[in-house]
């Protein structure tokens, strides 16, 4: 809860706010994204509205959960992770100073950007409240529309493009801590999916992993580029149960009792197929548990010792 306590203690209203818009790009063969940012001059009214939205979002967070590939939060909790474990620190670095050369001076600095950050400096600390941009920032979404505004009881053409900012934020960065409200958008901004793809490729190349199967083609097809399955594959590699001979022997002995469908060949290797891959992943994650009370089997999201 230390990260949340620091967030609560941060003086939002007393700080100076600047708004930064960002484009994200990834060079071919790279997993680390490049962030190009421009700061935008805003009115006092918009600054006040953004600060109010940040405080409202902060007040809704009552608990934190340590970030895990399979962990999920709800509307009153946030996932926590450090900048050292993510690319979030690159966003902070890209918005270090409001230099004149980084000021947005044309629409091209705003249109088709990927996300924005409300950056607040207060008492020697800097807070970034980050959100993905919506369709109002995409030129291809508005090119076939006539922008209008309701004024003086009638509609008239709006000569300048309009952008909308969300009252909600996907994640916050304060010092070395990241508090995540929307896991999917956070992972999209910091490029977690690409990192997971690289990890899955490495997992398939491991002899300890490929050796437990007759063939890994069905596993590869099952995971594909699905971000949820990529997370699960990453977690399987982190846990490393497939390297534990005792775990694998107990799995082969008890899979049926656990309500799992897993096929083996005569040599004791798993025979994957489209129908059994979900159960294979549950087993390798150790996410199929049996209650000692009801004697029923349950799937769980994560496992931790008690």
C-alpha cells in the first residue's frame, strides 16, 4: 500500500500541470518502443478539470494488488509495479522538460497520437496520469464527418477539429511506482504484448519445455498472438513447473482426478491437440485446484502460498 499512500499524499491541486501527447513506435526487430511527445498549452479551466478527474480517479482506489501477468483488478483497486520492470520510465523521460522545441504548434502534433499524459509537478515530485487517446484524435475516424457544435439553440459547423479527454486514466506513474487502473491499455502503451511474443518464442525453443510434448505445433496454434494466452505462456515459463520431474510425474498420475483431459503417448509425453490445450495450460500453471472441503475442482487466476 506504500505506492497508494504516496499517491494519496501527492498535492494534485497545488502542483503545476502540463499536458503531453505521445506517439509510440517500434522499430523492426525491437521490443522496446520509442515515445515521441509534445506538450500542449492548455487553459486554466482545462487544467482544473484534469486535476479534478485525477483526484476523483485516485479516490476510487481503495486497495492495491501486485501486478502479475494473470492478476486482475476491479473498479476500486489498482495493480502496482515499478518503472524498472516496465517501459513506463521511458514515458517519464520523454516528458522531462517543457522545452520550446517540444511544444505542439500544429494539428499534426495532436492528431493520430496514441496516448496522453497529464503531468503534474508538485513539491519536488512528478506525477503522470496516462490515458490512451480515443477516436476523436484519429483523422481517419472523422474525415467523413462534418464537425458541428450546438450554440445559441442551433447547430453550426465547428471550424476547428475537436478532441475529447477522458475523465478516466489507464495508469499513474509517481516516482518509481506505477498504479494501473486499466491493465489492457497499460500493457498496450508499454508494449507488453511484443515482449510476451518474444518470451513465447524463447519458451518454445527450451528443450525442457518442448521435450514434454510429442510436438509443439498445436501449442503454438493455441497461443497464436492472443494476448491472454501469451500472458499465460509467459507465466508458465516463470513458474517453470515443466522443469520439475516430480511435478510432471504427479500431473501424469493425477490429471484425471483433477478433471483435466490430457493425452499421453507410451513414452509419457503429452500429446497436444486443440481440445486439450486449455487443460494443458491450466495444469502447467498449477491453476486447477481441489477443495479439501467440497472435494470439487476449481480453476484459479493465480497461486500464492498461505
